C-alpha cells in the first residue's frame, strides 16, 4: 500500500512539474490566441497566411506534453530519462492515432489525443519501473561496455514488454464502450445535461485535459444550442454567466491569489495571466499554478462553476433578464459580454459582479490553505523573519526537486522544520577552541541552536534543508549573525579570537554567497569549515570557492576528517589550512592500532603544513593523548559545551585569567 501511495504521489508530482515546465509554451500559445483575436478584428494579416502556424501550435501540444511528462516521470521513478522519453514518444505515435495512414500518405489526425499523451508516458514509465524492479535478468550483466549501450540493451526486454502491454490495453479499450454512459446523459433533460456538461468539463481540466475539447469529442453536445433560461441558449449562458475569464472562473482565482496569497510564484502567475483572462484564456494559470492534480484548489475549481450556474439561472429567471443577441464570441471579455448580450441591461452587470465577488470568497479559504501548505510561502515568511538583506537565488519547488520514493514524506518534514523555526528563535552559540600546549582559548566554533520556549534544540532541521537544496538560507543567516556578534561582543573585538563557521555544499557552490561573505566579513579572523564528505565528492568546485576565501584573507578548514571518506592522495590538492580530526577517529584511538594511526595521521598532516585540530576531546586521558600526538588545537566537552556570547565572555575571562595560570 505504501508503494502504491508513493507511486501515485510520484505521478502527481511529475505531472505538476511537467506543467510548470510547459509554461513558456503555454505563454506563447496564449499570446498567439490574443494575436489571432486582434487579427480577426483588425485584419492585420490574412488568416490563410498564419493558419499553418496556428495549426502547428495546436498540434505540438500533445507531443510536448508526452515528452515533458515522460521526462519528469523518469526522474521521480529513477529511470533513464532519454530512454523513457523516446519510448514514450514512439508509443504515442504508434497508439494514439495522432498520425494516420491513408493510402501511401501519412497525415496528422485532428482526433482527440490528450488522454493518450498522459496515459502512455505513465504506463511506459511505471511499467519500466515495475518490470526492472521485479525482473532481475539482464542481457548485459557486466560493466565492460559503455553505460549508455548497456542501458539501451538491457532496456530491450522491459520496452518490448511495455509494447505488448500497450497493445493489450488498447485492444481492451477498443472492446470497451462508453456508449451507455454517453447515451444515458444524452437522454437526460437539457437542464440536467447542462450540469453534467459543467461538471465533466472541469473534472477533465483537473486531469490535465482540455475540458471543452474532451466533452465535445466524447459526448453529445447538441443540447448546448437549446434555450436554457429566459431566451438564452446554454452555450451562451455558460460563456457569459458561468465562467469568468475561463474554466473555474479564472478571474475569481486571480483576485483570490492577489488578495489572499503570499506565494511569490502564484502571485506572479496571476499577474501574468491577467491579459489572457481578459479573452477567457486560462491555460497559463491552470497548468502553471497548477490547478491540475491539486487536491486543495480542485475543490473550488469544481464548486465555483456549479454555484455560478445555479445562481445565475435563478437570478435571470427571477429578474427576467433577456438576451437581445443570438450569440456572443467566447473571447469577449467578462462584463462586456453581459452588456452586449442583454443590450446594456444593468441587472446583468449586477449579476456578474455579485457572482464574481461570491466566487472570490469561495476561493479565499482554499487559496489561503494552499499558501500555508506551500514551501514557498513558509520560506518567504522565514526570509522575512531572518531579515535577509541580500537576495539568494530562489529554489522553487524545493520540496520536489530531489525527492524520489519519499517525495511526500520529505515535503512534510521540510514543512515541519520550517514551522519549528518560525515558532522559535535561531541563536548563535560558540564552542571554545584551545591551544594544545598552553591551553589558552584562541578560537570558537559558531554553532546554530533553535530556542523554543526557553529550551535549546540542536538544528536537526538543517538535514531537511540540505535535501531540499535551500540550506544556504541558513548559512547566510549565520554569516549575518556572526557579523553582528563581531561588532557588538567585546570578546571578539578586544581579543584575537578566531571564529569558525560551517558552510554546506549549496553555500560553498554559491558564488553570490561567497562574494557576499568576502564583502561583509573581510578583515576578520575567520575560518570557514567544509565537511570532508562535501570536499571529497566535489573537490574541484570546493577548491575554487576555498581559493577565493583564502585570497580574501580567511582560513579554510576540512571538518570531520576521518569519517570514512578520507583519501591521503587528496591531501596534496586541498585548498585548505586546517584539518579537524573527527571525534569518532579519536574514539577509535583507544586501542593500540587506533592510537598509532591517529598519531601517524597528525604527523602526516603537520608535515604537509596543515594546522591540526582534535575534535571531541571529552576526558583528561584523551587530552593527554592528543597532546602527545602533537595536535595544534583542541576542542570538546572536556573544556566546554557550546556557549552564548555572554557565557563565552565570562568563560574566556575565567580560563585566560592569571589566577588560572594563563595570560593572554
């Protein structure tokens, strides 16, 4: 059951990501529709001259949807992207009927294929994932060939099975019939058919399929020209009084977002959608936000048009609003269409205004809930709380980018972490570092803590931030907090205390943040720590940033050295000044072999010119041991836990006072 939920979540996530990826196309398509409308009015260019472009733009959509959906599905199911995308496109052309054969000529069909553009990539990707998971046989079992060739050859079996599966599925689909359901709806009274029309159109929109196109392809729509209320045909009634700016009442959604949402991406899309909503084109907002497969916004998207239909029907009958025209073009702007339809009857305008206001109120709680559950919204609030004065490149869809099987779980963990930070206060604490010979305090490692209701917690949330690729937000806050302490804490501006700051992978690779650090902290005695794990896996990238920091006068330390990723050949190429031996390395030094290895490592590192720090010193025995090995600095609970700035000042005065036999 958990695997099924995970697969379903991956499909939904992939679909939303695919829709966002198609925003440039949707923007161009919407802009093209505006051009066509203006051209029809102004006759700027003969329609025959642009008809081929118009046709191409329409026909490319299902192919583009197939490609992007397959691409994102392959990512979330950890499949080879090019293979899955290419096989999905091939299967789409084979099974959808998009290309038909007539005599010796291949022609592009105008048949409805959007359902195939969604169905086929899902079957291909999920099918490949399940087959390769359970079918252990491989045509090539060794790594003696090019990995691309190996992947292609080993993909022959699952792809062949997928081909056979699609043949069987399309054969069964061909045998099945929806005629009963279609005929059932067709035999209903016009008024009931009208509500099914509205409901089915909006449900298909939520599945990523153009609602009107789907309905008019599969259902009998002859009733739409029948008189529905007063003397107004249903299709005209639907366009003028049910949907405002597009399906789901796009205008209401736009206003609800602008009034009640603090999501930057949603507000931006809403603003961009305004000129298109004027002519009732809503794809940019529906696909881009997206409404599709969105469990929160799907509710008002269905509820609003059904309410509008009932409310307008009662209002028109009660106030006897009549039409003076047979039809209104679907691209006619809202309110203008009501004015033209009724010959300027003010009751029609009142109806439209009241309806739109109620629609906004219906959308309001759902938009608010959607914003609250969004990582973007929580991040924006966090950024404001931390008062970041310089921008960092925003990582949109942060909770989706690196998720696979745990996509939803990671999303929830990140949200919980964000809420924990917002509910508490981030504080800077410092753990003292000592000269190994004189035992005088010479430095301090800055450590982040979260204070909630006077209780301090370790920053466990950083792990979730790192997975979501947004940990540099925290590092930037730490830089600013340390800078503030450097200016305000006497211990730092009166004594040459070196402060160490940790940088995660995203921070060390962010050139803008490195430049920010150099600009803000140049001239201070600072050490920037990068974990050995990060360095070992990204040595060239980390070296570039480390070189910049060292050229600016800072020192660079390799933290947690000896955790299992150490490579002695790497030491000669490190752009670093300090090596911090991991506390686990010290724990392993309790036996004879471990102690010899520890002392040997210290000797090797010092011969290479590194300053060596012994981390995790907790007992006097361990202190005596690391001193005997010749380390330069020591740090650990034997001396002190992490302290606030005030506590650190008091501690410094105690340990460095003449009473204790040590002077600064």
